[in-house]
């Protein structure tokens, strides 16, 4: 890359990371073309948690205020609760995040916001264009399903778990089933629920719930340890009665929420290895294409936003080769932390569970500030500051 950056870029994937990267480049004067296999932006997915590190990128892109205007819920706390009657075990007070904010957002609302900004910035978005192959080189090329080939100075691959771009940059690497499945659902709400993420912990299972769209919806993600394999992907329809059966002994707010579920999706949770290489001959990976993560730290979207900002900054400085060095260690730390959370939520009834919950309870009451400071490395990381990008 020249010291003055690039003039033309192709982004594969119109998800959060792809749209954010396209916008960051377009705002710097780059002509960007986004290629998306879906025929349109549809209302898929459900809740996301945008923590301060991700919000910093949205703020730098000029979108933070509009995110709030579209119904994002400003989070007040994360509550850890016991499954039997919903008794509160510990509370993490998010208001202690100095000069930082944490939001609950519907995925579709964030995608819509990014897409509108991308269109307004003059980015070309081609829907219904699956990419068959990515060919690194000078220039790199993307071959579409119909055989057409397109090229630019750089191709950014934000095409998710089963990335075509990853096969060109870092082929190989097998995913494995974690022995866990997850259900996702939303239910109507009346706006009276507290602005909290509630993690209800049970033996071998947990439920995460929080409000969306100014409290008019409640988001629910329920995870169960299971020996048999379940299909990967999050669009598989599920019978709500199966969900209620698996979590029949959950009481309190989680139990009441389960009673209201009328439609759900289920998917198997798989661990995908972090790509050993994120760059090859003017092709770069970002988001899940480079480093898929399990959902136990709510950082998938936030990592993609961070990647988008850092990658665009590196490109504009003519320093694409520094992108992986800046990002990889942090992504691995987040992924390992997320993977380690499941067992903490799933402790079996007995002395170890009681001691663990007692420690959480004492910590949140006696040293609430210390409880929050353990996340400084995560939430306090701002890639929009030059020292970190």
C-alpha cells in the first residue's frame, strides 16, 4: 500500500463488521463496494450487547446518538441469579463504568443504522451476489457465483463463520461441537422490565435475558449442555415446548419469560479456531471470518466493530501488514474468556456451587468497584484512539 492509503476497496459481507469497515473507509474518501449474498437486509437475529469498546467505534463513525434514538436500551447492570426461584446472587453495576455506556440493541436496528449510513456515504451495495472464490494477488479478485470477477486494491472479508475469504487466506482448521446448544427467542414486553442483563445460572444450563427496543421486547438466550450433536447455525426452528421442558425447573423471572415464548430458534455451539493468518496478498479477514467466539461474553459484534476501525486505519496509513499484530492477541483473550464463562454459569448443585455463589455475592456487596474493574481491559479498550489503532 502507498503511504497515502487506498482508493478502492471491496468488502464481502453486509453484516456489522462489513458495513462498519465500509463506512469507516468511505468516510475517509475510499470508493467502497460491498458484496452480500442475501437478497436484502432482513430482520434476522435478535439481541446484541454493545459494550463501551464497541460503542467507541459507533461514536467515532457518528452513529452513537442515532443508535439511542432508535430504541437502544442503556444498560444499568448485569445480574447473576440462581435458577430455582430467581434469587439474585450478584450484581455488576454498569453505572460504575466511568464515562462509558453499555447498550442492549436489536441486531436488525444496528444493521439498518449502519446500512443507511453506508448508503449515505456513497458506498455501492450489491445484494444477491454470492462469492464463490477469493483470489489474493495484486490486485486481489472476488469471483461471484455467476462467474463474474471483480477486483480492487484490497478485499476485506467479513463473511462470517463459513467465510469464503478465509479459505483463501488461511485454509483448513476444523470446528468442533462444544457439547452445548442454545435457543434464541424474543417475547413482547410492556417496558417495565429493568434495564439489566439477567444471567440465570443452573446445573448444566443458563439463561440470559435483557430488554430491547425501549423495553417493548425481551431477548432470551438459553444454553444447555448436551452430549449429542446439534446442527450449527442459528436459524433452525425449535419447538418452544422443548425449551420449556429443558428448563422446567427454572423459576423467577426466567421461568415467567419461558412461559411466554411462542417461537424460537436453536443452534449448536461450535468452537472454530482463530485463523493463524488474517492477511494474504491484499486480502484481509475480520470479525467471525478471522476469530469466531462463543456468546458467553457478548463480544462478537464488539470485536467486529473494533476490527473494522483498526483495519480501515491501517489501510489508510498504508500499513495493512500491522493489522493482525494489533488485533490477534486481544481477540484470543476475549475468546478464551468467553469460553471459560460457561462452566462458571453451569456449576452443579453442591458445595462448590454454594461457595462460588457466596464469593460472587460477597464480592458484589463488599467490593462492587473491584468487581467492575476486572473488566477494564475489555470495556476500557478504545481502538479509535491512535495508540490502539
